[in-house]
């Protein structure tokens, strides 16, 4: 009964957040949230986070709970982001055979009126396959200005179904507790709020990317079948969002760790990387047949155009506000710096933990997670939903108490930040959240888990959070 009480508290929290979004939206045009909605939403997110924490990995109904907590968000207005309105505007264009790569989102009829101000004059940044899916949803909802953004959650529901099927099987392959994998990677409040509430298309990208890791464990056809299927999944994931390419490095690392014993050599490693890589690229190009590669146009929306949780975006915003450089110069400079930092970080991580031809010192899962973290730290944009790229994969890494604390603090931070960022800039909201989380960190340092030793994961054992 105690656990069901926390399930009920989590459901009440979701209803609170969804209800506040409706009451504070007499019109749908963009505007800052009212002060009372920030307070109500922050309280609701804190309640949901606490309910998830208290249920813990031992809870035997994670999927039913995830479905229950998701229900109110399925019919809520898009939470903490206007991306779903941009998806609807793109779908409106596709349904009418208007090229989203050549026409601004704000020109998409009534749907275009609801696009966020940062993207109103830009063209679409998403690949062709994703445009086709947006268009399909728009046709099914007849382009309704309210129903279409809500229906964009269908991709997120499909993503959760895929992830719920993949994660337990992937956990069994690598000796990870299945309930822990579902608690951390499906029931997670950041995933539910951002995927279902926010309707972000990252959901299907992540689900297909994680499925590629499961596919690559298939050693049939003398070890090559899994590589081909993984490439197909990654190419399709890139058709949803180009960021899925980041999973490719991790897929190769995991694939090599399973195939190295059949003849370790640099040539064999190159083949293990080339097969899924080639299939991924060919699949991505095949899914781009309808609209081509117009997302590369200079008119496409640039993530650096909006201030986010990325430190580099703060620098770019400062330069734009003070007009330090001519228009566009600072953004291009920041993007170049970001690319160099990410490239250097990936090379360093590969040398330290990546796959090698004749050594067994690599750590594939740690390398996978570290690449994703490096991208988020050095990228010119970092939104709260980007954290969902790595949340389902964390439990597969060798962990320590300190690593688990960092992971839990990051989940808590990205669960609480969206409510504040409805009205506050990220560089203000982040310090506000950091203060209570610092006290939580101190509490975890002095709590019972601290006595278990640095070689034991804080959440390795089901129910350890209790």
C-alpha cells in the first residue's frame, strides 16, 4: 500500500502540472508563465521526482506506473517547450506539399502562429523521414491547431513501447537488473515529462538508438548480422534526428567488445566499424528521398539562436546582446569552437576507453556514455530533454557510489529546471536549483549509502535508495 500511495502522489503531481498549464494558457500565443504556474509546476515536478525516488528499482510495476503517469500528459498542452507547435507547423506544410526546407515555419497558416519566436522565421532542421511523420500526423488530425501538437506524442508513446521491450532484454545480455533498467530508463520523470509532456521527437531517436545496442549483441551470420541490423536502426534513428549519429561510436565499441575474441586486430576492428557505419549512412540517405537534405540550408533554425543550459550558448547570447561582432559572426565562431572541443574530447575518450585493435583495456559502455556527456557539455545548445539521450544507458556502465550520486543529482536537476525555465533564463534557473541539490548531495554523502564503500553502486541493488 505504501508503494501505491507513492504512485498516487506521482499521478497527482502530473495532474497538477498539466492543470496549471491549461489554466495559465487562455491563449496559445507565446508568453512567459505566470509566477503562480512556476510555483505550482515546480512543486508538481518535485512531487513526481520524490515519488519516483521512493518507489525505487524494487517497484514491480514500473511500466504500469509509467503508463498511468503519462495519461494526463497525453491530453495536456505541450509542457515547458513550444517544439510541438513547430512540429505541427512543419506537418501542416508537408500535408500540403509545401517544402519545409524552403518556407519558414511561421508561414504555415494558423499553425505557424504558434511557433516559438526563435524559430518563426527559420526553415525546418529535421531530416526527411521526420518531416514525413509530421505530415502524417497533420493529415490524421486535419491540421487542427490544438489536436495536431498533442498527437505528436504518438512518436513518444511508440518510443516508450520500444524502450520497454528493449531494455529488459539488453539488461539480461549484460547482467543488469531488469527492474533497475526500467526504473532508470523508462519510469524516469525526466523521460516521461520531456517525451510525453513535451512531445519531443528525441524520444523515437533514443529508442531506436538503444535498440541498435541490443541488435549488435546478435552474433549470427558469423557476427555480421547484428552489425547490419544495428546500422539499419541507427540510420532510421538519424532519419528522426541527426543526433543519433552519436550512438554510432558506442555501438561500435560494444560490438567490438563482443567480437574481439574471434581475432583481435586493427583490420577486423575497422570492418566492425565500417559495416554498421556504411549501412547507417545508406539507410539515412534512403529515408531522405522525399525531401532531400534541405535541413543543411542556412535558413534552417540554429539551436545556438536560443539561450539554453549550455555555457557556450550563454557566451553566444552575450555577444549577440552587446553586438560585439557583426550579426552571425559570433554564432559561427561559437559553433566552430564547439566542434573543436567535441572532436578533441571524443579523441581523448577513444584513447582512454574506446575500442582498440589488440588490447582488452577498452570500456565500451563508459566510452558510450562519456561521448554523450562530452557532446552535451561542449555543444552550443543543451536543453533538458537532451539528458534523455543517455538516461536509459547509464545502468550498463560500471558504477561507483559517487557516479550514482552524480547521476541522481543530474536527474533531479533536469526534472526541476523546466518549471523555472518557463519564465527564467537558464543561467538564473540553474543556480536556484543548484542550492537545494547541494544539500541533497551532502545528505547522500552522510547517509547510510555512504558507508557502503566506493566500489559499490548506490543504485546497483534494487531498493537500495530506500
